């Protein structure tokens, strides 16, 4: 039966105070007493000695100093004196770090603050309008230059219309055999009178 003066309950009853929700993880490390009383350290790993590759440059230099020339002598020298590369040669820590300026800062530069004064006074609109006006002025100047070039580029036909060539003088045809014939009569008293008459 429902309790008197109370709403009817339609839910399950909760468990006691000692009830733990979720999964219970059993402690296997011994807790605080185990940590205080014992030193559980990690065992060191066995260092694997890596076999370094052969240093053929040093071996070739030594064989050359010894006076070997043939391939068989070189192979025998390789077996007798097996020189390996040093571990320091392959180490990445031996490489020099990149040279950077002292005042270099890493990361992205901070963006400059927004100029609200310019925004309120429509400064960016005015700058854009000035740029557009300058562009239109430059386009007009270019168009005028093109028109002047088109006007100045005249063809031979237009030049001949303005300045026609002088008419050719008609030259009568003469026989080539009669062109170098000397005169048979000389009516001048002397050669000087003749030159004087021709010069006049």
C-alpha cells in the first residue's frame, strides 16, 4: 500500500553505504606499505652491441700504403685488417646544430590590433577608392598612347597621298653608238672661250 500523505514511489531502493559502484580493481602491488618497505627498481636491459659497417676508405688507404695493387691482394688485406667505422661517425648528436640568429622567436607572430578609428572613419574605403581612381587614370593614359601610336604609324600610301613623288622627266632615246661622238666643228676661237661659255 502507498504511504499516507506521500507520493507513490516508482523507483528501486538504493544499496547501503558500503556498496561500491563500478568495477573493483584488486590491488596487486601491495599498496603504500609495499612502496615504503621495498625498492622495486627496473632491471637494466642488456646493451646490444651493434656491429658497425666496414670502413673501406681507411682499409683502401692502408692497402695502398702497403703497396697492394690487385683485387686479390686487397681482399686479403680486408681479411687481415678488418677496420670498422666508429660509432661517433653515425651519431646524430655530432652534427652541428643549425645557426640561428640570437633574437629569433619561434612560433607565429601576433597579429596587430584592429585600428577601430580607421574602421569608423571608413579609411579603408577611401584608400580603395583612391586606388581605383589611380587605375582608371593610368588606363586612360595608356589608351591615349595607343591612339597616338596608331595615328603616327602611317603607311607608304598615306605618305604618298600627302607628299606625291615628282613626275619623271622624259628622256629621249638615243643610239648608244652616237653618244660618244665628238663634234666635227668648233666655232669658239680657243679652248678657254669654250669653257667660259659652258660654265655660263
